[in-house]
C-alpha cells in the first residue's frame, strides 16, 4: 500500500514505517494541542492516504515547522525561558505519566521513592503513623524542608502535621499528572526559599478533550495492604475550541499492614548488644504492672502474686502496631482556560482533596510528659495504699491493654485555587500573571490515651506539694471519692469497667495552613539577536512575587495542660510574608558555528525581602556548550537560601517517644569508651553493669521551635555532559557531578548523638539537654529543639542512560537506567564542630541512611499493542553509625546492613478504547535488611517496597 507513517517520539519526527507503541514518548514536550491544530496527532502513528507526493511533502514540512517552534518553547523546570530538549544547563529528570502507570504506585509519592535521588528522611505512606499520613519528598538526603514542590510551576499550600509541614503529595490525583520534572540543583535564585536541594515540579494535564475512567486494585501475597483506586476525567472544548473545561476525580483506599504479619518485624528488638550478649525484644514497660524496677524489680501476675521480672515479660508492641496505616483519599479538581485573543488567555485550576489516615501504635505509658506539668513526673504508689505491701513508696510501670487499641487518626481537607491570565504583550514579549490561595485544615485524634490525672486519683495519690512534679506523696482515697466517675483501683489487677473508662481519654488536636501567592512573570525568548554571524537570540525573563504563609497548631487542652500520660504538646502559631523580584538572562554566544553547535551562557537572580529576616539576594550562573550535535557540556554555580519554617520558628514544645537507646543500658557496646560511659552513668546514679532501660529502643524526646534561628545559606554547583550520538538515534547518556554546601543548617540533633556525646565524655555541653533521671534511674527526657547546627557538605555523580532499540517493525525495546553515587556526605552537628562522615552510613537509631549507590533500571518491550516492563531497584550496603561513631563487629552484634536488590514486572495491553495493566512488585518477596531501630526492625524510609513484600496489582481503563 502506498502510504507513509509519521510517528512522533516526543517532538522528533521519525519518517519511517516502524510504528512505535503509544507509551514511547518524551514528557518534556507540551506540543500536543499545537500539533492538533495542524492536523498532526502526536500520540499515535498517523497514516496518510495515498496521494500526490507534493501533498505529503507539505504535511512533512508543516510538521517539521511545528517541531521547531515547539522545541523553542519547551519551558523546563529551572528556567522561565523556552529551550530545546537537553539544551538547558540545569540537570532535570523527567518522569512520564506512563512511567508511573507501569508500577504498583498508587500515589506520586510512592513512585518517587523508587528514584535514587530521593532521600530517606521524608515522610511517606510507609511512615503513615509517625508522619500523620503526609507524603513529603526529600531530595539528596538533605531533608524534606529543603526541596520545593510546585504544580505547573506554581507554589502549593502546605499541610501541617503535629510537628512538621510540607506539600502533601497525597493531595494530587495521580490520573491528572502529565509528567514530573525534578530539578536536581539549587533553585532559590529563580523560585525563592526552600529550593535548596532542588525542585519537584508536577505538571498536570490540560486541554483534555475526551473522557476516561480507570480502576486499580492490589493486594500482598499475605492478603493485606489491600488497595483500590478509581479515577476518571472528562474534558471538552467550547466556543470553537477557544476554551476548555476539564474535570478530574479520584478515590483511593489503602488497607495497611500490621507489624505482626511479617516474620522479620513481629518481634522488634530494642537494643544492639555487644557480641555474645543477649538481645532484648519488646518494651520493659510491660502490660502487667512492674514494681520498683531499679530495686525489687517485680512484676504482677495479675492474681495478687508477684514474680521477679525478666525480659521475657516485655510488652511486644510489634503485635499491636501497624507498619502502614489505613488511608482513604478523595480528590476533585477542575481546569479551565479561555482564549480571549492572543493577548489574553484566562485560566484557573481548582483542586480539593480530602484524606483520612489511621493506624495503631503501641499502648500508652504512664507519667507526665509536659515539662510544665505539676503532676508527678513518674508514677508512684504511696506507702499507705492498701495494695502496697512493701511499706514504702514504690515506682510502677504499666501499659493498659484493658483500654483497647491506641488508634491515631488524621483527617485533612486541602484546597487551592490558582487563577490568572497569560498571553502576548507585543512582539516576542509574553506574560503570565497569577494569584493562588490555598488552605489545609487538619484534625488529629488518638483514642485510648491515659488521663494521667485520673490515674493518680484512682490510686489515691496526693502530692504534698501540688505545684511540684517531684513532690512527696501520701495515700488519700478522698482524692478519688470526691471526683465524679472515679473508682479506686488495684494497680496489680487489670483495670475494668468504670475504672478503665475513667482513665481512658480520646484527644483531639487541630492545625491549619494558608498560602497566598501573587506572581507576575514576563519573558522574551528573542529579545535581540547578537550582531554577528552565528550569534543567537538573547532571552530575558523577569518578574515579581508577593507571598504570605500562616500556620497554626492547637493541641488538645488536656495535652497542653500535661494531664495525658507520656505526651506533651504546646500551641504553634505564626507566619511570614515576602516580596521578591527575579530575573533570568540567556545569551547564546554561538550557534551552528565550527566547534560550537551551541555555546550559551546564562544568569539568574532573585532579591527577596522577608518581614522576619530582612533582605537576601541569590544568584546562579550557567554555561552550556555543544561542540557538535552529539555531545554537550554544561555547568552551573549558584547560591541558595532557606528561612526557618513556621514549625522551626514558632513550634510549641512537643514530647514524643523517639528511637534512641540509653547508653547506661548498653555500656559494653562502646568499645574503648566503655569505662567512660560506666563512670558517667555512675555519676547519674546508675549502675551500668546491672541497669535495664524501661524504654527499650525509644526515649521521651522534647522538640520544639526556636525564635533565635537564623536562615540557612548555601552554594551549589554542577557540571556534566550529555551525549546523544547520531550513530545511535535515540540514545541519551548524561553524567553529572553535583555538590551542595549549606551553612547554618536548621535541624534537631539526633537524640542518640546527644546521649553519646554526654556519656562518652566527648562534649559535656550536651549533658544539659538531658533531664535528671527518675528515682528508678530511667531517663525522663532528652531535649532536642531546632537550632542552627553547623553545616552540610555533600556531592555525588548522577549517571543516566535511555535508549530505544528498534528490533523489528513491530518490536521496540527501551532501556533506561538512573543511578546516583554519593561521593561524600559530611555534617556538622554544632557550629564549628567536627565534620562527621555519614556517607555509606545508616544512622540506625533514627532509621535513615546514606547509601553510596542507589540505582533504578527498567527495560520495556513493546510489541504492537502489548508491552512488558521489568524494573530493578538497588540500594547499597551501609555501616551502622550511632550519629558520631561507626559500629564494629567487636562492639555490636550488628554493625552493617547488606545491599539489597528488588525486582518488579508489569504487562500492558491496548485493545480499542481499553487498556489493561498488571504486575508484581517485589517478585521474589525480598525482606528488608535488619536495622535495630527499636520500632520495625528496619529503616522504613529506605526499604518501603521490601517492607510491604510481594504485591500484585491490576488496572483497567478506557478512553471515550
């Protein structure tokens, strides 16, 4: 048959009879609408009817003109000026919607965890309990507060948890995402504060002119983590295609997983003993009442008798906790634009998301957690109590399974409206003026907490000095008899009936965050042509922005008053506003010249004025040199800035159990510093040779804001090469070296580091952050509020390859590899302090790590309407580190984690309007490496996929 097929690979036209699969595309293009206007379809092969060669040639020429025009107007994250693919000096990784669809990920946050550049300190759905259900991205292991998340290049409202805030990726419907661009370089000079490690820009679908529905379901091979998602959209043009309205909706549920349902996690260890010493499992704060732990050390048999306590009596919280909580979310969004004329296009994007998350955590513990509370700091049974047979005041430890599971629930409503106008001013001048308003409202509920004030009443405890938490006590039954609903209780028998009801409490806290952003951007890609042969068109962009953000957190009144056992939280409230001006200049010095296919230099700058910290300026310079079309060299050098967040500045003090181990309970693991630890424990009144920590892997840590904080400042540079050889069409190889230096880093010091520095005698100033021990020798509190710690220096190499291989007329294989090798990661934990090497280390007590090598490989085979995808994730091994020192085989039974590789596979098939996808995640059911975190027996930030285990999923969708 006399016909010719034109198939678009991104913006490149292949004049060939090979018909590529619809999924093979490059997401950097945004030319579909423009191509449709010229009757050229960019998503599938187009067959032209037989006719004159002249007509065919005209179509080809028209398409090529569109290709050139489109390539000049591709605006990639990191610049406000259009550029051709790979012509930008900034290292940007582009993820297509089809890349996400081929995986088991139900949210964009789940997918991003696959990428080597994504760090392990962010919140994710695998940390749904600790993270309040937030999904927050961390880039380069520099923290979730140092990466800026945009949607279509515009700022988004953050969502507040109980102690952190971020742009919640769960609030963005996956079906609406067209592509994701990750700027792996500082971006403060163009986008403002927070873009220290880089920018994640989520580009949404626009100008949709069809309808679609898809349904997805998945389940693990043990029958949990049952996930379901249904999404749909409908779009239509109106007024002769001058306007478009698109509606997107999505509903998703994720069933969660219990810790007890995985053999490797159901019995969590709470220490990392020396070689030959016994491992301890569970918590020494038991579900049966312990008596005088530092003396008689007895445990109730719940029948009036007592036995000597031993570690087999410990409470196994792994049998109660969920690892991944239950999540339910609903998203509804609308997109609108209307072309009045070439000078003005009105647009608006509205997004609403509702999310609920719930999970079970360990049973509560008695004792006051509020440093301002006047209640007893530790639970004491007075000598006069009729159930006290020892004739003296005794300390008690007990958890309360009688109250039922302790469930943490979060409900969040987030909405944002971004509206504006864009168009041509005159000549090549264009503008984009927009206003955004966003609000998120969060509520937090915890059931079956312990009302500590009521518990003391039921034990008849009267403080002789009611204003002192260390007061002497006497037995006085009237403190209970005079309180409505109170019932005196036997502490050595299970609580039941009214007694249990009286001490049980359900707490409610609330948070709110608001964003207002006004933005004006003006650009000209062809300001003036350089006045010599082979000179290019200078590009200029500039703009201004006004932004204000406010946030607040209101704890439950009884929590704030210190009446709930083991918990403390104070109110948070504050905000800031900023006025900013920014600009960008691009100068193509040479184009299409000998040894200079392209030689372009650029500069970006931003001046910002904050009402909190005054003025700051940030800049970036860049160079991009392509001696031929086959190879390109690029480099950037710039500065960055981050002002403290609302929580970091204004956060109220919050007490929570955090992974850390009392040095006095494992003095034998400190090697040459063992004697110093034993001596310092003795000074604190503890015999380290006999001491057992009641906290077992977690300690009460007080964190909070600090109004004396100073902004962070940084410098980033990158240099690398992009190879696109003409002898291998489609092959794209990039190698990039990157380096960050950040000063005045804002963070909390790892509590394990504080303890070790104090008890090892290396830095006694940290001892002031440790509160006096209880009468039984237990740590009562470690203080770790936000502070300017010192600095971070990190650098590494990104190596990326993508290559489509045309095997036959019906078969194409596309291979891609994304690797990050971290060359160095140095961190200061105090101003002027020692630089600690964290590269290749797992900070095991905190549950996050810095692997030297991470790699993500995929191979796609397309055969007609059929596709097969194989994916491999590799995470390198690491040494265990306690925050300051590497563990060794001589000091600890576990001193390193091994590398791990996981494998996924998926298949897809198109038939007519329908598309089927399915796959298996973690095919070989690899368990995560053992990490003695004291919680899950692994590091959830690094090994989320392995924690779930083998997972099977299926998706069906149709376009109408």
